[in-house]
C-alpha cells in the first residue's frame, strides 16, 4: 500500500523508463495476492465514509461493521475491522505527513 501511495500516480512514467532498461520503483513492486486485493478493495470502498474536518479522519467502525454485514467476508467481523483499521492508520499517517495538496496538484 505504501508503494501505491508513494509512486502509484507515476506508474506510466516508470513503465516508459523500464522499457529503456533503466531501474525504477516498479522493480520493487509486488502485485497483491487475492486476499490482500480483497482487503484493499474494501478499504477503497470504505474510504469515502471517513470523518472529515480540519484534517483527515479515520473510517468509522460502524461503517466497517455495516460493510461486513452486507458483503461476503473472508474473515470474521472483528478481524476484518482490525485489518481495515491498520490499513487506515497507515493511510491517515501518510496523508498527514504529505500535507495538503497544492491547488495545482488537485485533479478533477
């Protein structure tokens, strides 16, 4: 996940460089397995429900449990919530360290 946060938006650029035989961060990227992909899809689905205000907030547990009750689960609810929260902590910390986006960096 950190790889995608750091370099994901530059993937096409890195692919062009790799074609020329040069090393890029893509050399260190590992495709997620099916289970990890399932968790990341759940995280992406839940992200818009996070608390917002003066700074980015966490995904509410009530949203996680609601998701767990409506979609097929590969884990028990408690484990699902713990893992999504761990991913969320990484995301929120990264977002806070990165700071607010500059106006010219915002894409529509």
